């Protein structure tokens, strides 16, 4: 899940910018001010309670706010995430939000603060008052709301600054320019929360099948080196042409080419929840390369899951596959299969120790029905998600 809070004084443009963010990231909108206005319009008991407080420019009680948010959260259990606008407005509400998100095994990823000078805020709000029909958009109440903001809400910034998830954004200029600044901030905060996992295992371990299932289930981008190379080859682009002679000879494609292709693929999916690498790294050099690549993108690897299958089982599966249409040229005969397995075993031992020493190595039994193996792997991915803010 991706949870964002738009922060800033009244008139900073939170409502306006929310529209773009909601559309682009497919989030559920939690705008406490809007929710209160709906309650008032409906004449509900809660609305009656809130009305006089709002008209005095003060903050509505936490009980009312929590009730409304809980309702919204519980009616959207399958959401991709939440966009909060106008909440949290006090440090106490910031704690409340931690608790609400913790209940869903998630947390706030980013607080984006729209910064606008006070004169401009007043100008915007007075202008809005001419058409908004909001009883709190009058010059007197605007002053009260701003005081309430500087007294109670501004200190919340420090709370999130300490957590390292606070980004100030210049809130003046054309709407599209501000949109662009917000989007850039989201992309860079997402990189910190990408979940990057390597799924390793011998040829025939079921990495392809399992990676595709996991990517779908957890909304991760599946990066299968073989597929990426075949796609480049089919497209006939520059990198594809460079890789072609190696692939035709059945040799390893040089790292320079592989890295550029993987990097391109990742840059293309910057808004991803994370990446699942399948077929990379297959040697120690590539393990170093992957760390370097992720570091360059302000990210890191969460873990390496090694799908363990006994050699005889691998041989058997590859021989079976060799008889079907899913066969790749390397599954053709026992001699080639043995060569691949031998090559794998020599290289992977060093890769395993690399991740063991970093405490990122997770061996998983790769024998059994596909769904059972998938459950085992899913549990590990869920664990890994918990390690990320
Ligand atoms: P807004 O639409 O965000 O400008 O909110 C309008 C008014 O609703 C505020 O001035 C407050 O009186 C009330 N309100 C909105 N959100 C909250 C909140 N999180 N906590 C307390 N009061 C709120």
C-alpha cells in the first residue's frame, strides 16, 4: 500500500492537487474537511456537532474525526492506499494515524507539505469564498483558521521530519508545475519503500512460475533477465542487437548489456511497489552490480530467496519441459541440462554466501504443489514488507 498525507495551511492547494494524485496513483481519498461538510449537508447528528466548531475556525474533536476515518478505511479494504488531506492536523492525530495504519499492517510513506506565504493564502481563500459557499471562507474565519494552523498543525511537520518522510514543496506557481514537483517527491519517496527481492534457484526450480504469481499478488514488477533479453531482441533495439550474437551462441550476455536493460526496465516502472528479480544475479559479480544499481536509485535489496530443489528433481523437470512447447533450446537434452546445472552450482555457492553474510539469504523448499510453494514464498514476502516503512 502507498499512503500519502498532503500537508499545508488552508488555501495551500491540497484539494486541487489531490485530484491529480488520486487519479495517477489510484488511491482512496480521505479528506476530513470534505467529510465533515457532507455530514453537515446531510444534517446528521455528527454534522450538527461539527458545524459550530468549523464556523469558529477551530478543530473538530478527535473522536469525530477518528469515527469518520475508520468508516472510510473499513469500507475500502482492497485499496492500493490512502491519500489524506487535512489530516493529521495535530501531533495527537499523527499518533492516531500511526495506529489506524498499523491495524492494516501498513504505514505512512510520505508527507508532502505545500508551502505558500500567508498573504497568498489569504488572497486565495477570500477569492474562493466568493464561489465556494463555505461558511468558513470569510475574512474573519480565515484568520482564525490560519491561527489554529500555525498553533496546532504546523508542529506536526517536525514529527514527520524526524521520521524522515517529510518533504516541503513550493506551493506557488502554475498548478501543473506544482503537480510536477509533488510527483517528483512521490517518486523519490517510493524508491525508499520499494521492496526488492531476488528469487534464485537452479534451472527448473519454478522461479518463472512463482515469480509471476508473486508479482501479481504483491503488485511487484517481475524482472526476468531472460525475458528482458528476449524482448530487446524481438524489438531489435540497440541493446537487443548487441545481445543477439551471445544469445544465438547460447552464451552469457555481457554484464554491461544486462545491467543497462534492467536499469531501463526499472526506470520505466518507477511508480512500482518494488521489484522481483528472477535470473539475476547469477554470479557474485552480478550480486555486487545489483547492490550498486539499487544504491544508485536510493534503494536496496530486502532479501534473496533461494528456491531449493534437489538436482535429480531439476533434471527430471527440465527433461519433462523439454518434451513440451514451453521448451527453450537449453532444455533440449541431458548433456546441456547437466552443463547448466553444474555451471549454476559453481556460481550460486558464492552468491549464497554473499547474501548469507548480509543476513539476507532465505532458503525455501521448492518441492510440492505449486500453491503450497507459493504460500511459503508469500509468507516471506509479507515478512519482508514489514521490514520496510
Ligand atoms: P478543510 O476542508 O480541510 O479546510 O477543513 C475545514 C474545517 O473542518 C477545519 O477548519 C476544521 O474545523 C475541520 N477539520 C477538518 N479536518 C480536521 C481534522 N483532521 N481535525 C479537526 N478538525 C478538522
